[in-house]
C-alpha cells in the first residue's frame, strides 16, 4: 500500500523539496500534500527496499569526476546483490537465526566495495540500533571506505537524513536513531 514513485518522479520531487528548506534545514515554505505524501512514502519504502533507496537516493564519487548515482549497477554488483538476496531467502525459508556473511575474494575495480558500503549506509541510516564496521588491511583504505558511507549520508535529501550526533573523521559517526 505504500506508493512507488518512479526514479524520475523521485528526483523531481526531491529537487523540489530541497528548495523548501534553507542551508540550516529550516523550512522556507509549507509543503504541499503531494510533497508530504512523497516524504512519507519514501521514508517507509526506503527502510524495507534497498534497491528503491539506492536507485533514487545514493550518490557516489566517480573518482575525480564528481558525483553520480550508484544505479544502474554493474554486472558484478548485480551478481553480489542477487547472491545476497538468494542467501537471505534461504535463511528465511529455513528459519536460520543469523545474518548474512559472505567473503568476496575479488579483483579490484568491480564496484563491490562501493555496493557493500551502500548496503552499510542503508542499514545504519534507516534502522535504529545498528552497529557497522568497515575495515581494511591498511588504515588509509579503511578511511576511504568510511568516507563512502559519509558521502552517501551527505548527499541524502534532508527528509531522509537522520541527525548526526557524533563524528570523528575516518573513524566513527553516530546518528539520532542510535546507529
């Protein structure tokens, strides 16, 4: 029963809503019924629908060329996401009590780290009391992974962005949802 807005509709309404607040997040005008409906639907749908969230609201750095949407996914990213979906379905069907753990032995430049960090961002930004850890064999790489999540957070529209309570560069961030 939650409305689905197309990617184009979502981007247009998001752009429209970005003009409804000033740089401090204070309202500059009242919201229309359509805008309120879009915000409500987006908040609910994004919690339970990662592709919806990622297709419409996740922007990533294109290595020195500015920002671009995460979607469309690369074939390697689709493969990992489909594998996770299949494992999640199997766990649900068998009442397996634990979460998903996959070890991706990969070549570089397949977009798997970016996909993984967008999944982490989705979980910590849309769910309460989630703890996430991104690690790497060298500190600089761990900082790079951390900055991916921070960039996703920074690019979210105001109506989906939980307040950040604590931030240490390349180390830690805590949100109002206690994630």
